[in-house]
C-alpha cells in the first residue's frame, strides 16, 4: 500500500514537472541574439548574481520582453543600456562605466600594481646596498677551500 | 623601526573596517537613480473600476505616496497594517499600484485586510513597474508637489522608517 502511495505521489510530482510551460521560442533569431548579447552584460536585480540573460525571475523575463521590444523599435545598444540604467541605476551593468565614482575601481588595480613594483624596487635596492660585494681575503679563501675539501671527502 | 611592524596591523584594521561596513549593508537595496527625478508618467486603469484611469498627473500639486504592492507578495501583507494606520492619519494621499497581479486577487486582499489606498491603479503586465525601476515589491515612492520623486522605500515600510523618514519628509515637502 505504502509503495503504491509513493508511486502515486511520484507520478503526481512528475505531472507538475511536465505541466511547466515551454519557453517561448524566439520569433526573430536576430533580435533574440542581440537581446541575449545585451542582457548577458546586465545584472538581474532579483537574483543579483545572475545575468539578465540567465535569470528565470519574473522580472527578468519581463525585462527581456522589454528589451526585445526596444530592439524591434530599432534602438541602439547604447540607448537600451541607457533605458536600463535610468531605471535601475549603474548597478545593472556588469561592466561598470568610467565615471568619477568608478575611477578608483578602474584605476585601483593598476595603482596597486605600480605601488607594489615601487616597493619591490625600493626593497631590492636597499638589500643590494646592505650586502656589499667584498673580495675574499687570502685567509678566507683558504678556509673556503678547506671546507670544500672536507665536503668532498664525505 | 618598531612602527614599521604596525603597518600590516593598521592595514588589517582598515580592511576589517571596510568589511564590517560592507557586511552590514543590505545588498538588496540598490539606490534608485529615480530619486530627484520627475516621476515617470503613465495612465492605467483602476483596480476596482477598469473604466476609470489613474495618472500621476492627477496628483500634481500634492505630496503623495505611491505604494507598489501585489496580492502574491508576502512582505506586502506584513506592511499592510502599517499602511492602514498611515491612511488613517491622513498625512498624505496614498496611491496603490497593484503590480503584476490578477484583478480578483488584488481586490480580495483589499476586501479582507482593508483598503488603505485613495486610488489603486492596476499594472497587470508590470510595465509601469519597469518604468519606476521596481524590482522587489513592496516599494514606496514619495512624490512632491512638482511631481518629483523624493524618496524610495525598498521593501516593506517599517514603523521606524515611517516615523524617522517618511512622515518628517512629507511634512517638509508639504511646507515647500
């Protein structure tokens, strides 16, 4: 009895899986391609770590519909970007724009790199000054030879 | 010479400071670019009477609130009693925007929990919501006499937000 019940439940669960709507097929592949290219560069605001192209959130689907509409109206990529930014802010763009508030963001890695190289050079210079090349005295050379000999015998 | 060893420690504390601030911020709150800009225009049918329409134009000259809600939104239910109380105080007209909802569902919520709204506009396909940059209902906009959005509350209105932010701002905007 239990098994039959389990089977029935499973069948029901499968039923709901099948009942899901098929995703609407692209009417116009060119429009769809451009829409995906644009929406891949945008963040879905509902699930923030997903792109607008990948997200299954309701809002993302609406926004993709909106983008399709804008593409069909013949809007340029820049205009479409502006459409999104004017509503949701710069946060929707995965590639931050170069504006005064993002200068540090864009320049930061290079500033750090230059600072690191400068620190390295300064350190190396200081070290080479600390370890001066001094010619071996005759006594030192004798000791070194003796030590090497000793090592060779072992 | 000794101070040199304190540099990494200082850097560590700076880093901890940044992380502490970052962790205490709500990543869901994305600052709206619409604050300080004119409220986007629209004209949509009302929820209860599809024959009548609502547009922000109708509210020119008044300080008003636009509350975006839906019957399927759980946080809206949480917020609802506060909205009912707010509408009793009559600080400012409260307009609802039923977002991506079914008419019957929206109306039955209002019938059950009370209707705090002066007018409820109906945005069935979510187009108005997109123009207002809605991404997580409930969201509430305070719009001034000139039709400029002055504040956006993302997520449910809390008693604290109402007392500290919303009501004082309404008073201030009413005076100007």
